C-alpha cells in the first residue's frame, strides 16, 4: 500500500500542503500560547516534517537539501547589508551622530508636530539612501529617545518611523526591492514606480493627516514629557559626547552617496569608516576599542538608565537573531518548493481566479502568505511574482498592477509581521514588539488596502496594450541567482 502511494503521479491537495499547515500550527502555538516570538526552532521542526513527508513520496532527503541550500543563497546579500547596518548603528553612536540627533530633536520638536515630522524625516532619509533598515537603525533610534522625553507613546513613534522608512524602501529608485519587484513581475522600473504612485500618494496623505490629528493630544507636556526629563536627557548626552556638525558628516555622506546611486553595501561601509574616524579623533574613543564596538555594539555608560538603554545598540553580533531567522526561513521555503507545496497552491489559485479583483486579491494573498511563512521579504516578492505574472498576461492586465501589488504586500507588510525579517529587525533595533507598533504604522497597511479598493472598483488597473497573451508555463529558475542579479 505504501509503495503504491509512493508511485502516484499526483497527490491530494491536503497532502501537498500538510507540512506547511503543520509548521504554521507549531508557529502559532509558539507565538500565542507560549508567548515566545522566536520562530527559529519551529522552522527547524518544519523542515524535518517536510523531510518526513518527502520520504512518504519516495523522494530523497538529499534532493530536498540541495534545493534548500539553493534558496538560502537569497539571504547572502541581505545578510551582508544587515551586518553593515549593525556596524553603522554602533559607529554612529560612538561618533556622537545619534546623540546629536537626539539632542537636536529634543530642542526643536514639539509633541504636536512630532508624529508627522518623524514620518517625513524618515521618508526623506529612506528615499535618499534606499534603505529602510539603515533609516530605522539611525534616525529611528534617536526618534524613540525623543518620543520618550516628549511624552509621545512609543508605539505611535515607532509606527511613524516605520511608515516613513518603508515608504522610501518602496518608492526609492535606489532601493533593492523597488528594482527587484518589476524585474520578477515582468515590467520596468519606472512603470512600476508610476503605478505605485496611484495608491501611495493618497495613503501617505491620509497617514500624515491622522498623525497630525493624533499629535494634538500630546500638545501639553506631562509625565515623561516634562521639561525636567528633557533637560536631564540633553544634559546627559551633552556631558558624555562631543556634539556638533562634525558628528553629522556620516549621514550627510551616506545620503549623498545614495543620491549618486552607489551600492548599498559600499555606502554603508563608507558610513561606518567615517563614523569610526570621528569616534576616534573627535569623541576620544581609543583605537583598540573600535573593533570591539563594531563587532559587539556600543555600550553606553552615562549613568542615566534610560539613555544607557537607548544607546547600547548595534554591532555585528547583535544582528545574529535576524540573520539566523532569515536563513531558516529561506531553508523552509526551499524544502517546501522541493516537496511541491507551492506548485499545488498555484494550481488551486488558477482555478479560483476569474475576475480582475480575484486576480489582484490572490496576488496579495500569495505575497502575504509567503511573507508570513517564509519570514523573508525577498522570497515574498520573488516567488509570487514568478508564479503570477503569466496569469496577468493571460487575462490581459498590465503587469505593473502585479508589481504594485507585490511591493505593497511584500515590502510594506514585512515590518508588520513579527517573525518576518522586517519586523524582526525593527523590533530588535527600536526595542518594541511588532505586535505593538503594527497598528500605528498607518502607511504600511493603508497603501495595500487602497490597492485592493482600486481593484474592486476598476480604478488604475490598466489593460496590457498587447492584449491577452498565452504564455507557456515556465520552469522556476534559480531564485537565488535572480535575486542577486537585481539587488543593489
């Protein structure tokens, strides 16, 4: 009986998705019952479960393992960028860059304009540099300190930072995701950006309006926003760091290099190098300590508990949680792909798509599902894009609709999922759970929802000038190679 089951050419749908469903159930138990938001061990269990199901099909573990390693290659460029961001955070604190921004913000920002000003500042920096993570790890880190002193709840502050930072990641021509998404969807960069403007502009405007309205409630000082608290924080950073325009050289250089379209890795490494020089020659950090700071992060010893907690950040090793999570997430995607789960889901998807709205809704659902299961933003962009682009061609819709949809539901939703690499990075950097700030990162969910409304109403969903096209089903190419081709 088992032999006949192994020799089947097709399997029931429940059997094809069983490893995915079982692993998802284990993750939910881990998150909501055990209150442990680390997905690493459940993903390892999921890989083993998939291997057992592979054996029921008569397939070899080594074949699954080879595909797992192939897909894990996706994480290599991102892993390097994450390590660079860790060094940027540590070096910019040591250089006095983050303390200067913190001191300046406390002196200039008022509670009433704090939320919209934060969102706009994060947007400008992210658009210029093309990296949401770099923005969160530097400007965002200082913003959280300012929010605490002004009496603005940390979940609102984190939401505003995330909204602005991931706006730039979505719209900047320098962003890796903005370049990757149209490539896998079968359109070009500028068509992709023009298509995104249709829902990005109203979503961003509505976000700023709500932030301004909410900020009115924080117009009077009190509690942590008292003058004494602000002065205490300012006095602490002023007495422990040399502040001034010199400390702002690293972000100015990084933003300039971003505008000139240098690579993300090269730009961040330059920021690290300049920050380290300023730390040594301006802040008086001994040269022999720089390597330790870049590796282990900066440890603040100001004597003020809150400031020490805020400024003890960064370093390569402190990025380890995110990096290992990415590797395991992609490993799980690789084994599911080898097992046949994604192919089975695609066959089901094709049967339910019958209209414009179902096409866009299915695309959004595919991206969201992969983002939640894989926990990795690049896979959530690449895999649904590759799977769905032929369907858009067959139904005669412009594939910029697809690229817009997967960018919205991949890039923007990434920081809202606690176990996704976006949510994990923001949580580890800002020190607040994604479960808390996600409802307040307004732009990140308003833009995707507006896109669905457009699909339902038929607005901004153009047909392909070439008309419906029949495209033969393509074999899935090496995802890792494709991602690396288009990453900055």
